């Protein structure tokens, strides 16, 4: 091998190493904090199952519908354990996706695994930040199984157009969210049904939908993470009971008198 070829080969190897190191640096995920680690532990009526592809949180009642959650970009799935655990404590089965490279855009169809594992259960799907946009994309392709979409500091894009989907939509946004682009958030309402529910969590920010510390570009929250989780859980539960479950029951022609159970 000539000296010139050796130099070019070494330069190529060096360039590849620099590119790999740069990618690793930029793709470093936000790590879940101690509150999330504590919430990952089973007990007090909550079962936590980590399959590697999913983290499932189950309470004792297994009410309908099940909830599928796509994480935000570069946020570890465990970060949503406090929120998922609180929802499971109200009887809802919650599935938090693990995504390749911690990016929901890398596997938009991941929720299919849950739908196939629970063919008779109804579901709503949602996500935080980028995860919300990807959840909407999944929903529009699976309206036969998805009965609602919820956004946590998130909004849909054109590929997640729910305008004519005729399913309930909930959008939650912290008043101190410094990550969401407000102009794009407002413009995205063109992709949502007219009866979509928009709620602002006063004092909440972007990162506190999860439990992973401060996020670059975000504003400091004026409420505690626990308060933001509590308000988020309360809003989701009210939405399920007020919008999702009655609509599903009416469509099925099944008025059982129980607002928490249907389609079993």
C-alpha cells in the first residue's frame, strides 16, 4: 500500500471516529432522576413490568381504555414512571414505549406491539414533545383501535392530521413551557378537531411532564413536579371519563351504567 493511500485511509478512519463521537454526544439522553427510579419499583398495589420494549404499569382494576405513551426526544422511558404509576393507581393500564436511540420518530409503529398483545382492549395513545407528534401519526393509521389522542407539551404535524379522525383529543401545555414553539403550536390546531380540549397547567413547564431534571431551553417551573403530575393525571382522567368513554360506549350501543368499563 502506497504512503498516500495509507494517509487517506487514516484520515477516513479519523473522520468516521469524529462523526461517531459527535453523534454519541448529540444523542445523549436525559437521564431519569431519583423520583422516577422510585416510581419504577412495584408495590402498593402497582405492578411494574419492564419487557425491554415497554414498561407496563398496572393497578388492580384494569379499567378501559389502556394508555400508550411515547416519550419525548432523547428522554429515557423511565422518566415517565411517576406519571404512569399515578394513572395506574387509578386503575388504568399504562404502556410507556422504549424507542431506538430514545427517539419516537425511529419507530412510529411501536404501539402495534401492544395492540397485538391486547386484541380486545381499547386504547388511547399520546406522547410528550416529539413523542406526541409521533403518537398522532400512529393514531391516524390505526383509527380502528385508537379511541383518543393526548398531547403533553406537544402538537401534531401534517402526517398526524386528526382533523377528520372523529376521536377525542386532549392537549396539555405548561404555562412556562420554554421548549414548545408557540407559533407552530397554534398553527397545528388546523390538524385537530374543533372539539379538541386544550388545557394549560399554570406554573408547569416542559420537562416536568417527565422526571429527568431541567431541559435545555425550558423555563423554570413555578410548581413542583408532583403538582404537575397530579394536574396532568386529573386532566387525563377527566378527559377519559367525559369524552373518550362516553363516545366509545355510544358508538358500541352499550350503555352499561358503568362509566369506567366498556368493550370487554
